[in-house]
C-alpha cells in the first residue's frame, strides 16, 4: 500500500453517516475555548456534499436571526462528534444553492412523505476483533512416521588458548 494511502486510512472514521443533499441534520461539533472544551450543535439543511475519502466535506445552511449561515464540515474530522438526521428532504439536484435566495418557509426543502428518520451509517473500516487463541490445539491423530533425518545433540566445548608472553630483545642497528 502507498505510504500516503496508509496514513489516510488511519485518519478515516470507522462509520460515517449517510449524507444526502436536502436532508435536515443536527451536527455536533467540538469547540475549544481556551482550556475548556464543549459540544455545540449546528442544525440546518445539507446544501452540498463533495469530495471523497479523507477530504469528503458537506455544507450545512441555516438561517440565524434572519441571516443565512453556512458551515462546511469535514466528514472524517475528529471535531465532528456526530451527525443526527432530523428530517428527510426531497431534492432533485446535487447542489441546493438556490436556497440562498429564498427567505422563510421557501428556504426549506419539501419533506419526503413516508420517509423514516433513520441514522444510517456507512461502514468504512470494519472493527477487527481479536479472538483469543486457544492454547491447546486439537491435532488429528495420524500414524506417526519416522523422521527423515535423525537429529543428534550437539555439544559445544570451550577451548581456552593460553599465550605466554616472552620478553622481546631489542635489536640495535649498527651504523656503517
């Protein structure tokens, strides 16, 4: 596997919510203020979903005190705690930018009649559950065969060399 893909694979969440354009969602976001951390909820309509893999994002729009507010969230961000489905909307487009020009009830999507509100999740990485390995393994009884090669015990003996140091006589070169 490529190095970049393996690093990206570690960053992916195990399960992500099924995001469809037009749905009304409640996004729980972790916000850090100073040394305190809290969760803030942002509720609105998904107007676009783009990208894939680690870089997949979705944009949520809501109207707050008469002003339109849009936020773009990374699906695999550790700051996005969870995404709840509030309402299933009916959309016939991939991007709902036309909602930016609308005000009031016209800025909402129609609700799909008879749609169940289910928080469906797409499994990206399956949880690997390690099962304890049984120490005793049942071996089928088979007729024993003679080993092909006989094994012999090898004994290692240490040999110690003793070296006697003898004084070396210096040789003086005579001048000629």
